[in-house]
């Protein structure tokens, strides 16, 4: 593909993007700022938003997450999942990055940057153990990653999260620091709380997505579903994302704005974490010749974290006003713009990868519609 062909392809993709897609970073910044202002200027709004909960999560946030995930999971071609399960390189790399490299990297960064702030340090370690099962599907979709691979890796992360989170929490907060001669913490996590969060925030939209696709394809055919119905519901995911961001930051606006020094100290290792994890995962995918869509999927599933779970665990173990909970709250403040930026980096790399590397692919017409 010549440079002129690439320029025409990039221009075509941009022309097909909606105003919402094209200016997504701006809308996200507006949503974050609006949520922070609401939380700071209207303190009475916080108890109203937080008065009804699903598990440890505010009902408005739960609704936003479900609205955000349903369109993405309804667009997954589940009938093509078999081709993904046969890619052992992708599966093993994902497991290695998510459950070995990611937690160890966050543990290291937490101790390097926050050695004198035990509450913030512990909060970061808890974040590193919570692998993403929600927003990562949005970033993967925006970056033109492989939807089927994304859905599979998220499902695998969900199972491992239920099985391994409590054990890994004990290891990274008690065992490993003891081996290294560092201060330790004796904590206990509720496996049921973790299981319930996964079942609600992944299980419900996954079931709805499967049902919608099965009924739609059977009634009108796969072509109609992929080229007509799926593009129509696609914007709901971004509306859900923006709504979730507004509510999330409205709930935590006062905590964030009242301790800007703490926010900055937490932000530095988080930014380092996102940059390192994404870059290492993308490089490994590239070297393993996974192809661009799966390389992007590997990178975003490795870099993202489940802040909803981390916040719920921190509140349940250390309390809503704890430094650990603040670290969880700061997480999405840093993750959202960081991963949106990495979406654009990913698309830039996609447009410049030569066909000879096996990483460049023509865009999916359904995704562009």
C-alpha cells in the first residue's frame, strides 16, 4: 500500500466518523470537568446519586456501564469466536501480561513512587490486580481492534478475576513485601463481591448482546445486522461512556479537588503504568505477528483496569474516606484521557504499518458505518 493509498484510507475513515467519534477526547474532557464541577458545586447531588446501589456501585454508574457495554457486546460476531480461541500466542500473551506483568509492574511503581504514602501505595496495588472487564471494550472498538478477541480476553480476565483476585491481593500486600523486607498488610477480600461485580457488569450486557445478535441474525440475516442494526446502536456505547464519566466524577468531585497534592502523587505512577503496559503489549503483539486488530486488542486489554472493582474493594476494606479509596477514584481520572490518547496512537501506528509486517488490515465496513 502506497503512502497516497494510506492517506486516502485515513481520509475515508475520518469522513465516515460521526461528530461524536471525531471529537471524543473533547467530549470526555467536558464530561470529566462537568462531573467535577457538579460534585464540587452541588454537594447535595452526591448522596442522591449514591443513595441506591447495586453491590458497592451507585445505580446511575451501574446503568451507565450496562448502557456502555451492551452495544459493544451486541456487535461481537460470536459465531467467529472459534478462530480466536485457536490463537494460542494471543491467549498466552494476554494471560502473561494481565496476571503476571501488570500486577508486578503496578506493585513496583507503587513502591518506587509512593514508598512514603502507604494508603495510596496500597490503593495502587489493588488497582493493578483488577484487570479491566468493562471500558476496555470501548477503547478496543475505537482503536479498530478485534471485537471477538476483545470479548474472549475480557471473559478470560473475568474468570481469572473471580478465581485469583483474593489470592493475588494477599500475595502482593502481605507475602511479597515480607520477602523483600518491606512493610506488609494483613487484608481479606470478599470473593463473592468480586464475583457479583463480574456477573453484573459483564454477565448482563453479555447475555443481552448474545440474545440480540441471535434474534437479529435469525430474523433479518447477518448482513443486515452487521451493516444496518449494529451501526445504529453503536453510538449508545459512547453516550453510556460519557454519562458514566459525568456521574463518576460528580460522586467523587469533592474528594479529588480537596486533595490535589495526593491526586498528583497518584497520577504519576498511573501514567507510567498505562504507557509501559500498553507499549510492551503492543510491541509483543507486533513481534509475535498477531496482526494489527489483535495487537491493539492485546495492548488495550493489558493496559486497562477495573476501577469499579478496585474502588469497591478499597471502600469495603478500608472505608470510603481512605487513601486507598481515593487512589481508586483518581484511577479513571487518569485512565480515561490516557487511553483515549493511546487510541489515537494506535490508529496512527495502524495507518503506517506496512502490509509486509502482516499488521495492517482494511477497515471493517461494519465498524466504519
